[in-house]
C-alpha cells in the first residue's frame, strides 16, 4: 500500500471497540473491561479474567458507598 492508493471498507462492526480501547482495558484502565464484556469479543480465558476484574471493581465501589 502506498500514499494515494484507494481503500475500500468491506465491514464495519456494530460495536465501537478499537484495538486502542482493548489495550487500555487490559493494561491501565481496567474499568473498561465491562464494556468489552458486553461486546462478547474477548476469547473465553480473557473473558473470565475480565469478569472477575469487573466484579472486583463493583465490590470496591459498593464498599465505598456503604
């Protein structure tokens, strides 16, 4: 591919998950994991880890409120 070449979009997914969002979710912004879980795009092993992490975030938030 070179400058000036045309690009045709052949598929645009319904979700707004980007590579950058996924990277942030699994590295520095764990609060984004719930958003990834809703899309069902994570492989099974990663989804289990994300669910566990998201549940822990909810527990911490509830403790802060009580």
